[in-house]
């Protein structure tokens, strides 16, 4: 899943970026409100973590502009620990959740996962279910219909999660690339084909179908 982190504290942004990457997110960082406003218009982002104290354009104004433009990407705002008024203002501006500083990365991950599932009308515990599979987002494993458990690499996990959140939807190779790689990473489309082949060996050839000239579709047989 591709995530936009709008945070001007470089030390905090680096720390959060590493923690979120371990949970399967491809993280892009915006260090000021102007960059965040522009980057947040990209529909490839599944969720945004937005600090309200951004320079150039305050985070709250960035959020208001997004919502006025019809951008519905889930947004979690970061606020000062006791700034209850910031939380209220954030919700009024269109925020979906908030988290007060300081916080634990585990709570941030849990809240982000809940926001993404809500956006995709998917609910449940740490396991995401689709196509007869159960994807454990904490352990990055997938349980097959026969009960066998397969360990996934980071890229395999990102791709399979994208499929399972969008069963029956054709997902282009470009969209998969955008959700696997970070903004400034070198992107090679043939690498996606390699990981698709690996996933098919682990979860079954029939679950991930190729649509020539369009991309791939995850068949929800469950």
C-alpha cells in the first residue's frame, strides 16, 4: 500500500517511514504543506498521515483543500498530545482519524490498517480474508484454504494485499508498481511479473488472472 507521510520533522519522518515500511507500506514523505498538497492529489495513495504543523501551508488548510477538491483518500492527522481543539478542527475539515504525539508505531499501524479496510468495506481482525485466503498483516503470512501457511516477502505481501482489498477489480501493472515502490525508487515493470509468478505458486494459479493489455484481477472464490 502506498502511503503519504506529511511531516516536517525529518528525524520523526525517517523513524516513522522505517516503521511503516516494515508493515508493508511504500512511504513517500512531504516536508511542507505545499508538497503535501500536490502529492496528495495522486490517487495511488491509499492513506495519508498528516501533521498539522507543516510549514508553507498548514496541515489543516491542506486537508481542507483536498476535501474541497473531492479527494477522499483517508487521512489520519497527528496532533500535539493535549490539543483537543486541533482534533475537533481536524474532524471538521474532513479527517478520518487522529493520533496524539507521542505515540507507538504499533498503534499508528493499527489505525492505518483500519482506515484502509474501512475505505474498502473490509472489516475484521489482523487477518484479511478474500478468495478463500487469510492474509495475516502482522506476520505477513497467508493461510490457504487447506490450512497451509505461506510466508510472504515484503513485495509479495504488498501485492497480495492490494489484490485481496480489490477482489474482482482489474488492477493495472502501473498501479501495482505505484503501490510497491516508493516515489523516488527505480521502477521496473518486469519485476511485477516475477512476483506475480511467485504468488501464483504460493496461493494457486487460478486466483490471480491475467487480463491482456489491462493488468491482473484477483478472483474471489471464497
